């Protein structure tokens, strides 16, 4: 593997990390919605099979995919959120005061890109807890085996470890990872250890490595002084190169049009911060 980092493999079923007993396993599995299986024991859905999957992880990456890839107005396939078992909820609540309601594995929405239908995008605007990333990834790949997977994720510039201090005027750094079967050389700089990825990004990359699916991860470390639209624009060179390197046509917006869409749909800044705690 080119990325040289240690990630938890998905080959072991996630449920053994969440539940205390086999009876709780069986109860939770019986309540989990599943795709029907065909006579060979495989999932009947082949929605992703043979297609290239773009995954936007987090608000910035999701904004970028929605702005620069010509997607349909509505999802072509939606998978609902799933409640997390009470056992897993108790374990999490020991460390986190969750005031957003019962924890759940996030919903998954797939958008087919305009053109010949060979590209599919999935956006995950809100990062979820690492405990649920494996199940979220399982939900994604239950829909078939993509020909390629490309993940975009944006992290804080403060999270980037560099042996030498960055210049004061550095506002972003772009790094890449790929699975061992990705068919092209990296176009940019590989992620240096001890930097690593986690959550949905790590789960998707690990799954692809274990299943022999070509996967590339584009990691943007960005300063908080940049707007969401400015951060999203940093991904554009990678997408343009990707659209040329893979043997499938992808309809993307040019820089000017994409920037307009990006600024239009980016989250608006709160105007009540001055009185938030008064």
C-alpha cells in the first residue's frame, strides 16, 4: 500500500465492536433494514456496479462536489438514517453529551452525474462519530462494487503535521492517498506520516483496499480564515485532472460557473454571534 498508515480493517464485522452479547447482536440485526439478497446470497442492488463513485466527506467537500459536478436535482437513490443500538448509545454517551437527539448512522444519498450515467456522487455534509463510520460505509457499498472511488475531505490546517513550520501566508495544503490498485500515479504530494485519516474517509479507503477497488483520497488542509467557497475551490484542479485521466466522461462546471454556484449554496455566516451568549 502506498499510503503507509494503519487503518482498522473492515473485514471484521462492526457489530462485534458495538454489542455486548450475541442476543443483542441478533436483536439489532433483525431490526436493521437490508437489501433483499438474490439466490446466490448477494445483495440484489447493483446501483454502483461499474460506476465511478465520488464521495464528499464533510461540509466543504460536499459543497465542492455539489458545485462543480453537474448532478441531478434530486437523489437517484436514498438510504435512510439508522438508529444506533441502545448498547452502543450507552457506550458513546459516557464520553459525549449528545443534545441533537438519539445518535444514528447517517443517511446516504446518491446523485447520478449528467451525461452517460457512469459517475455517481454521494455527499456527507456532517461528519459523524467514528463509531458509526464502518456501518455508513457498509451501507454505501451494499449498493454494488464501483469501478473507481474518489474521496474528497477537508480538514483544519492546524491538524496538518509538517516537519518544518509552514510559511505564515500558507492558507491551505493539499495531500493525497491512494489504494494499491489505483491505476495512475499520484498527481500531487502524497500524505506524509504521521498524518492520517479517520472516520468515513478511513473506512472507505480501507474497504476499497481490502476489496481491490481503485481508490484515491484528496485531503485539503485549510485555514479557518478561508470561506467555505474558497476552500472548495482548492479541490478543482484535482477534479479537472481526474475527469481527463479516467476513461469515463464527467460533466463538470468551469471555474467561473462553479464558483458562482458554490457561493450561492455555501452555508451563510451567522449574524447573531454577538448576542449568542447574552
